[in-house]
C-alpha cells in the first residue's frame, strides 16, 4: 500500500495523518457580497467544528446542461471576486479551470486549481495546471475507473506539479443517475495522493430536471458519513443559503443552515476513524 503524500495549502495540511478537511462553497459565483457572505459562514462553521476549509466557487460553469443556464461572471470578474473573498476571510481558495490559458491567471489568485470531471483526461489542461505550482484537484470523470486517475496525475507531474488531490464524484449508472463505489476512495489513495469525496455532486441526477440537473440532497449526510468511514482525507460540499434560488446546482446543494451541525458530526467521525489507524 502506497504512502499517501502529505503537503500544505497555506497553513492547512492534507494527506497522510492530517485531520479531515473541507472544500465548501456555492457552485458558482453569484455576486461579490454573496460569495463573501457564504465564505464567512462556511469558515465560521468549520472553525466551530474544529475543521479547516478551502472555499470553492466557480467563475464559469462551462458544462451546464442547457446553453440558457447561468454560467458565472467570467474569468476576469470572477477572479476579482475570489481575490476579495480571500482578502476578507483569509481562507484558501479553489476554482475550476476549463482551458490551459486560464491556469496562469487563476493561479495568481487561487491556492487550488480544480480540473472538472469531464476534463480529467485533457492533457494540455493538466500539464498547464501543473506548471503553475499550485495544488491541483482532479475530479474523477464519471466514466473513469479509480486506478486510471494515475495517468491524470502523471500529466500534472509532467508539468512540474507535485501537490495533487484526487476527488471522487460518482460514476454514471445508466441514464441521469450516479453512484459512488466507495472502494474507489482507498484505490485512489493508494496512488499516493490525498483523496476527497465530493458529496453533493455525487448526488446529482444529471440532466434530469428538464434542461437542468436534479439531485437528492436528502442523502448528503449518508454519503458524507460513508466517505469519512472509507478513509477520505476530505469532503466536498456545495452549499447555499437558499438552494431553491441557487443559480447553479441548487438541486443537490446543502442548505447553509444545516452545515454547522453536519460538520460537527463529521469532525467527530473523522477523529474516530483516524484513531483506528
């Protein structure tokens, strides 16, 4: 069994022997006041639970089901807003990139560059992300076996990257449904990199809501518990104060007022699981 690498994101440690950590925020940047408010709430909930958190929000959702769906404020304005969030809260920042040319500008603001699941085999994108020297979070494609993520990681390494996170977000199961094979978490961890369970995206029902994705948020805590028990280094939640009004992925988002209690329970479970090893 390979030793999982341990490294820092700012002063947050992830990997072998490190405490459970979080990636959390709204799916897409809706406005600067909204992003700052959610980041503050997420940061406080994590602090109260004794956990560390990376704030996540996307400047562009380039893979929406419908061309009519809201995509975000775009690269320039989105990075300006994320810089404001970092300045106001002090939290490390994660955002998606979709094209190689976005890697450099995003790395000037963000601590973690995320490769969307649909793009996890895009060689030029992965190499360019590695060249920035930032942490790269690669989301496993819904179509990919866990062990095949070794090749995605190798592309980041070929660009000079040496801090990688691998994220499980469910696998396609017929039409408009995803399932999580929890064997995939230790399988990816055995590749040598910290592994995250993206709880809320794993509960999507892709394209199942007439041009939008549906979801099953009632199972968020079930999947989160299972992920921690299976040895995930981190958990990923998209959260919104009013998911029914969210501009992207509201159907599977965690309601923000439910976050503090959930994090307290996950922190306790995380400490218990780590005490066994």
